[in-house]
């Protein structure tokens, strides 16, 4: 009996050690990407927002910046964004699971590292990391940090999809959408405009739709990279931004949802809330 108890105790210690080691490996890999994201960056120029920069921009874009920024607002160089929400893990069954995540963002050059934990069941967590660093996109997922479920990296399609994400989420640090930060704006109509951004060898565009309050409430692209059965399929995609609040002197949306626009209808797969944002403005 005692031998059985000792055997079980030893087994639990071994399993616990394996899980701790797996989590540590995941954290180290994430930390390395964050370090590269930070080292690659340079301080933005100019250092502060001026309304002079809005000259020549489409009218809805001018109204947006006037609504979310104040004169002399420091330009964001980096941000740490804490999130929580729900993620669609099994589209065929409509199965959503809660997640919490921390996202690091840099603006020069544009990039991010999203590190999330999705609660699949009591005691069962999937680690997910989505990143765009030094012009390269990557996506990784692993159950408990031990059993890989997805690993995609360094293809033009993954880079394009990741940069689309960066551009859509730049409303969380609105100075990143200014022309001085590399974003080119083209008029569509009085309530929408197209933003285009190039990083390294990747160029993407998103259509921004502004409400009566001049704020961004929807972004859209007719072709964002979507992984289906190991293949990448360009698919219409959109994101929604709601509940604007003031953070760091800027107005940003703190609730959102993203979805693929499939032939059978929209398929939302991420809905979340911003819990906290910490901004950095220089080295």
C-alpha cells in the first residue's frame, strides 16, 4: 500500500515537472519574440501629434483623429494590452471557450505578440501565440504547452494576415494610424476611408467605417488569409469596435468582435474586452 502511494506521489511530481517545464519553454519563446519586437523598434518621429499632420487627409479620417486625439498627444511607441473574452474553438459545433491574453505592440516597425490562454475544460488549457515581428508572421498553438495543434510561420500569407490584424487593432493606440507612422489614407466616401500600410515586404489595406460620432466602428477587407485544413484561403473579414473610453489621453474602443464573412453567413470567432492598456512613448 505504501509503495503504491509513493509511486503515485512520484508520478504526480513527474507530471507536474513536465507541465512546469512546458510552460517555461512557452514563456521563454514568447519572451524572445517580445525582446525582438522591442529591440527592433525606434522612437517615432515626430514625438507628438499636431493637427498640422491632418492636412490633405480624407474628411472622415480628419474627424476621427480630432475625436480621439488631443494636440501634443505623445505618439505611442509600444503598448501592453490585457484582454479577456471568448474564442470559437469548434466552428462546426458553435463551441466557444473563455480566454485571457496579454498583447505587446510596437509601432516602429509595426509588430505585435499576442500570448493567450484558452480554457478548454477544467485543468485543460491551450496556449496560443500570434505574432508579427520584424516583418514575419507566426501562429502557434499547444495544449498545456506540450502538444502542438498548430504551427505556422514565415510565409507571405501569414505575414499578410498578421499585418491586417495589426492595422485593425491600431485603434487601441490611435497615433499608430497617423500618416507619419506609415499609414496612407485614401477616401472612399464621407463615412469611410482605406488605410494602407507596408512593413518589410508586406503591404495590406483595410477599409475603415466611421459612425456619426466620427469614431471607427467597423473595419473590413475582402481578402484576409484564413487557414482551412492546412491551406490558406483568402476570405472576406471584418472587425467591430465598440464602447469607446479614454485611455492615456486617447479615446479607444474597449470591446470588439471579429468574424469571417463566409458564403453561409458571418462566422464570429473572437469577441473580447480590453481590461488595461499601458503605453510607452520612448525608449
